C-alpha cells in the first residue's frame, strides 16, 4: 500500500485484520469506558455503574449498525468492513477533549434527546441539551467518514451520498429514537431508564447482527419453535404467582433469547453428530461468542436492578454451557442430560414468578415449581427420538439408548417413553377439576390434547414427529394459560 492518503492507508491496514468477536467487544468496552472516564474528569458528570455500562452498549450498537450500512452500500464483506467502522467509533473519545478546550472543565454535558427534537438538535449542535460543539463535530465527522468509505470502495457519488444520509439516520436512531422508545417504556416496565435503554440498545445490536447473517438468522428462528413451551411456562409462572404484568413480557423475551443462545451453542457443538444426519453447518464459534456475550450483558443489567430477576436465567445459561460445551458435554450422559432440561423448564417457570417483585414462595408455588422440573425432565426424553442413529454412533446416553441397552427394541422403548409423557400430560388435566373451570372444558380439553398426543407418538423416528410433539405441547400449555387467566382469579 503506497498511497500517500493517510486515511486510505489506515483503512487498508485495518481491513487486513482477521475478524474476531473479542476485538469488537474489547473495542466497544475501551471506547465506552474511556469516554465515561473523560466525562467524569472533564465534564464533572456524576456517573453510576449503569451509566458506564450504557456508554459501552451505545458503542456496541454503533459498531454493528454502521457495519451493516457500509457492508451493504460498499459491497464489502462485513467481517472486513467492521474493522474500518472501528476507526470511526474510535473518534468517540475525542468530544470531551475538544469541549473542555471550548467550555472549560465542567462547562458542558452530554445526553440523548427524547421526544420531538429541535432544529439545533437535528443539526447535532445544542450545548444546553447535551450536544456541545465537540460532540457535534465528531458526529458529523463520523457521518463524513462513512460516506468517504463508501466512495473509497465504490467510486459512486449516489452511494456515497446515500451512505452519508443513512449514517446520519443511524446516529439519530441511536441518539434519539431508541432513547425515546426506552423513555416511553420506562414507566410501564418499572425499570430504571438507563437500564432499559441499555437493554434496548443490546437487542438492537442483536437485530443488526441477524440482518448481517440472514442464513444463520433463518435457521435459528426456524429452530426457535423449541423455545415456545419455555416462553409459555414463563407466562404460567407469572399467572400463578400474581398475574401477568408488563415485566412478564420482558422476562418471556429474555427466556426466548436464552433459548436462541442455547440453540446456537447446541448446533455449533453438535456439528459432528449433525453431519451424520446430513445437516449443514450454518454458524461458527464467533457467533456463539456473540450470543453468549450479549446474553450475559443483559443479565448484568438485570443484576443492576437490585432484585433476583437474573437468577433463573443465569442458571439456565450455566446449564446450557454444561449441556453443550465440549469440556463437559452433559448432554451425552444420563440422567444429567434430562435434569438439565428439567432445570430449563423450572428456570423458565421461575422467571415468570420472579418478575412479580418481592414474591413469597408459598407451598403451592413450590409444588408447581418442582412438578415443572420433574415433568419437563421426563417429557424432554422424546426430543431424542429423531436422533437414534446419531446417538448410537457417538455413544450419547439418551433415555432411548438406556432402555435399548436393557434388551428392549426401539418400539418397546418408545412405548415406555410415550406412556410416561401421556401420564405427565394428565397431571395438569386432573388439576383442572380443582379449579373453577367449567366441567365440560375440564373434560374436553384433556381428551382432545391427549388423543392428539397419542396419535403423534405413533409416528416413526423423525424431526417431524418431534416437531409435532412441540406443537401439541405448546398448544396444551397455551390453553392452560388461557384457562388460568380467565378462571384463576375467581379461585
């Protein structure tokens, strides 16, 4: 690279770096922490830990949103373009240095804008509202650098202009739209604004990541049918412990994301077994690192709420690591594999309970919790029905393999598993008779569900058979949820 253009040279050498998620993470943490320290020292801003975290979350979002923009417009692979984006993000450490020279120590402040912005805010120059001159200069420099990068790669002025316009739009999104949405949600969800804002920023970054990797996103979202029963368990837990609240929806969403993280881990570490069934690999270790990190970041935010919202979800994540990762691989050993499934069911149920605030665990709630744990441990056996050959090849100790080692045939083992599952489904059905539910519904719903279940269990080993059971289970839990919502308050 012999160009005398120093910006071009920096871009060239940045793009030669090999992509690793930790580079992106450390860069967001570095710029966010340095910026926070500068504001404490130079702007005399009183910072809490949640504000420092928010600064890091902001730059994490900026990295992924701008990477999507320049990769689409410049036609550059995003793993290459993201290192150029880091150049622009690094500029984030300079506004306090510029502003302290202009306004003096403690003479300026920074902030987001919510609601309808003024013209000066749209121009990114409004010192009294958190946009002093230094901030505005760097934001416009970031917009200009984005446009320049697009021109550098395409030489097309139309794309260059579009790059500048969209870069400006992304800055408004991060500095105005997302903060406004978070402010609107603050009172409804009873969370600190700065924590809620960080959650939305991280989830927005995850959305941009999904758009960057559409094949991976499509596969994970298709597989997310496995998450639906756990989401419904969260709503059931909330219903049984005081009723569904706005926080229930946040917890259900986090349970869903925890499920996506687990699916990513599972599919990455199951590549050898999946290859035996002809399944194509669609994600790599960097994807797993991304999902693990974003999930743990969300848990750190929940921890800062001061309650125990994070506890069931963190336990579920720990169990997912033990279940999937090759250093332990609990999924290969009976009965730990199914007990972890039970903990996942129990954790989802408890996530709905924990969002009620200072919940007192009555005898009834404790009984429900342990019934979910035990029932989910047993019902989850069926998911291995589709993997009989692969499990036999690699030596996984599934329920089917254990039963077949005693001399039973697959058909006989399947009859035992099916009988246990039907009995588990009968437990909530019996419970309905102790609630003020119309007798017709209490009789009809179990008959229809268990009949459909018995029919589905007769199918030969296949993914379709497991999918059918997932749908029936989800439908059954959903009907139970509707009945509890309607009739439990009258109990």
